[in-house]
C-alpha cells in the first residue's frame, strides 16, 4: 500500500488507519491530508485509529502535526477509536496528545467536527443525521 | 528462568521496524502477557527499533521469550555498531533529542518496561536490553 485512502463526507475528510504503517507512509498521510483540506475546503478531519495496535512517539507526533496543520488551514481534527491499552501506553510514554481532539467513536467524532457546518453546506451528498447540536 | 525462543531480526529500513513490532507482538502473546503489557512492550520495541535505525545506522533486534516462575515474559536486545551515545544521562532525559523527534524514545521506552539496560560506547555502538513480564 502506497497511500492511505482519504474519503470525503460532506465537509469532512475521513481517514481510517487499519494496518500497522511504517514511518514513510505516516509522513505521506500528513502531506496528503494537508493538500486535500485545501483542495476540498474541508472543515473537519476525522482519523480513525481503531485498527492501530500501538501508537508510538512517531505516530503520536504525526497526529499532533496533522491537528496543528489542519488548524492553520481552518479545519478541525478529531482522532477516534483509540484502544484503551494504547491510551494507557501513550500516557506512560509521556505523550498525552494535548493538541489533538479525541472522541470515542466515529459517531461522536462526526458530532464534534460536524457541529455548525451542515447548514452552510448545500450539496446533495450531505451526511444523514448525526448533527444534533446539543452542545450549547 | 530459561529462554524458550530466540530470534534475531535485522533493522535496516523503515519496514523492518514494522516487522520487529509484529514479531514482538507474536512473542508477547505467546509468553502470555496481557493486552496492556503487550502494548507496552511493542511500543517500547518500536521506539528502540527506530532509534537503532535512525541513530545507530541499522542493527539487529533479538527477541527472547522466557518462561519461569514467577515471571514469564519477553526480553529484547537492540544492538548497533553506530556512533554510540556520548551522554547517556542526557539521552535518557525526556525531551532531549539530537534528531528531529520528540525526545521520548529512550526515556519513554524505559518507563514502559520492567527491565532496562543500556550500554553504549562512543565510536563502537549501542546495546539496549529491555524486558516486560507478568
């Protein structure tokens, strides 16, 4: 696999990392995502890491970088699906990913980055439901 | 305590770091480590394998499973013939890096293991042994 696929859903970009990836692939994802944010005008990026058995300092830094770059490009990033053992290990490693928003699952993640964006979206491929706007 | 399995993997390129992670996972499962312990030793292995590649200019990872009472677990040895680490104490400090990383590799790996030993000679290389048991 040369690239991790990036899907577009409404105004959000979705990435699901399903296999153990090497460092170059992780760097490529960082670059690809930045380009897609600008090309699509996406307001949110959701990264599903439920398939990852570990997150080490390199991958942690990559997630942090993606969140920081997205923010500069006017998009919110949320990381979803972190396994409990991964969370415990990351904290012990010394990485608490303070710059990255997280959500337990895809549904909650979409609510987080979807908040306040659908009303201005007039496309016909708008995602169904999800935006309950109960955060106010 | 006796070593029941023993394998040595090369670390020469980025893909090898992935292979080391996967092999360590298999051994950790075989040793009977729980999920959190598995995750910790695999994560530590990933940090050290990457260090072996990036700073040690390549080397090897040796994976041993030991069974005994009361301890069962995995012991890993990362060895390279790279430039060595001039200031070990500093290298083990959180946030200190001579590369582009976060400086959490060594110090973090140490926190994730029950046993951590480092032996480095400038100009000759570095050998790090870690173990995690239940």
